[in-house]
C-alpha cells in the first residue's frame, strides 16, 4: 500500500467527488461518493506508479507527515 496524501472534495460541476494526489502530478479519480473516489484513487496511484516505472521515471517519496505539519503550521498562524 502506498502512503501518499490524498485530497477528496465535492465538485458541483461534476456532481461527484474528485480525489487527487498532489505528490503524483496528474493523478486523480472520480466517484459518486467519497468512498468510491477513495477506491478509484487507489487504483490510479497504482497505475501512475506502474507507468512511471515503465517510462523510467522515479516515483516521489510520500510526504504525508511533512504536508500535514505544513498545514498545521498555517492553521496555527490563522
């Protein structure tokens, strides 16, 4: 299992949930529910990593804790 930060939000335009992985450019998925979007982004992460390896590109190290720390610092300043 990969431990990349995943953001899920509702899109009025798409009438569903969008999941994105900021650490993996272009990695996103859609679901009618948050749960579906999460399930689909797990598949998208796997495919993104497989494609990167096939093309000889590296895969970024997950930065979940670092991103959380940065978000918490910003919130404490507000």
